C-alpha cells in the first residue's frame, strides 16, 4: 500500500539495532525497574513457550512429561527455570495492571486510549497471568514432581483425589493450549503485534542523525530546472503531488511504524507540545495512521482495488491543529523503544498541507516569502544582513 523505500545499506549497523533495540530493549532501560519487568514478561513468555512443545506432544501421544527420560537431571533444571520465569511474568503483569488501572499513570489514562486500546492492553496482561497460572497448576497436579514453584502449590491440592487431580490437570492443559492458540490468532489484531514487528522495524530504522530531514527530489529538480532550463530533460513533467495526504502517499516503512506501535505513550509523554496542553499526541498520530490503513485495506478487499471514499488521513484522521503544534524536536523519535518515527508522517502531511493546499499560518507565509526573496527567514536583504556588526 505504501510507496517504495530502500534501507538496505550498512547491514552491520542495522543488525546491531536489531540486537540492541528490539532484542535487548536498550531504550527501555532509561527506566531500569520498568525495563526489567518488561524484560521478564518478554523473555519469560517466549522461553516458557519452548515447554509448549512438550505440552502438545504429551497431549498427542498420551504421555506425561515426555522429555524427562531423555533429559535426566537436566529436565528438572529446565522446568525449574520455566517456573521461575512464569512467576516473574505473573508478578510483572500484575504490576503493569496496577500501574494502568490503580496508579493510573498519566500516559495510560490519556484520551488517546479511550475504548478498545485501553481494553486491549488489559486483556493481554490478564491473559498472560491466566496462562502462567495454568502452567504452574499443571505442574502442581503431578504428585511426583518437586519443581521449585509448583511444589508450593501442591499442599493446597492434598485433599483432592487422584482422579480429580487428573481432571484439573487436563482442564488446565486444555485451557493453556487453547489460550496460546487464541493469543496467536489475536496477535495480528492487537497492539502486541509489536512482538514480531519490532525486529524488522529496528532493522529498517533510519541510520542518519535524527535531526536530519529528507528533501523532496521533485522540489529540488523544479528549482534546478527553473534556474537552469537547459538541464531539464525533454520528458520532464511536474510532480503529481507533494508530501502525503493519505496513507498511500506514505512509504511502507511509515505504515510498518504504525503497526509496530506499542501504544506505550512514551513519545507523547516526551512531546513538549503535548506537555503544554496542545492537541498533538505522537501516539495518536500512529494510531490514527493504523486506523486509516485498516479502513483503506477493507476498501481494497471489498472493491478489488481502492475506491475513493471521500476521506483521507489528513483532516479526517489527523487535524491541521495537531500538525501545526509539532516543533520537530525529535523527542518522540528519541523515546520510542521500537524505532518508530511519528515525525516522518507529520512532516509529510504538513508538506501536503502547505504545498498542495497552501494552508499555512500567516507567520509561516511571511517566513516562506523571506526565504524565497532574501534566502533567510528574516526580512533583510542579503547585502544588509551583516550591517548590525558595524553598529557594535
């Protein structure tokens, strides 16, 4: 859906970003406590699911702890490790629920998250707590085990008959399996798609300094051809459009950014415009872009190609007021833990707003006029620009 975008240079630097930002979660460690909790959830949930292979095979083959005879003492070590991770995941998820719903940190109660986004985050945390609890309960039902965490649950099951323990274990098994598969199918519809997209997003993140803005070749060529007509090719045509009005005008990397967004709100918390009460929220920019992509995608599927619906990302999803509030300070880009750039989308929409619709505040128009005539934002002729030095 998005325009072409090439970012395959410097592969070593890009792989470094993958390991440091996506896998190592480097930016998260600006807040070490939260970073450690998030790392517990991330690695715990991923590593524990290695055990899922045995759980599935036990169900298919009617076995019990299938790998134990083959791994010997190593089996207990692995299960103990999984159980410790499961407990850490459980504790971390409870803390995250408290932060969101009881402490109500500012970035979690923002109106950006009203409705489904707020529920989505809670559903995932609750699901992870249930899955980890089911895993520990399954192990606790095995009377012959002595695993590090589940053995402390066993005393509460002592009065239950063996037949009922089998029923509890099998029920926990089924709920765990169904929960895992439900989560896998839910993932593409959730903000937790970032679990997968964080890796390619980190790889394709720009390697240029964050303050560097990309010029538009079409505009540069227009200026060159105006000043040097002899350089213009015979088939030179004016560009069809400038900037981006809708998601089809953005690059595929911009669109992947929208789907990689974790909705954590660190970008909006760092945004000076947002902090001073202005309408701009970088998180909302990404969420609005994703919503528009979804709508355009359904349109394409329904009509076997995009059929104009009278809407666009600019104006219908992201307002002029939001775009004008941005100071292009790059705080949102710097803060994002998965290498998203809301600023790229803001700049492209502003370019369309100004160059296509001539929609700019009067102060900006004065600056544009000065740059065009005087080669600087100030209303001084180039020859008079250093006159102030003679008055010192």
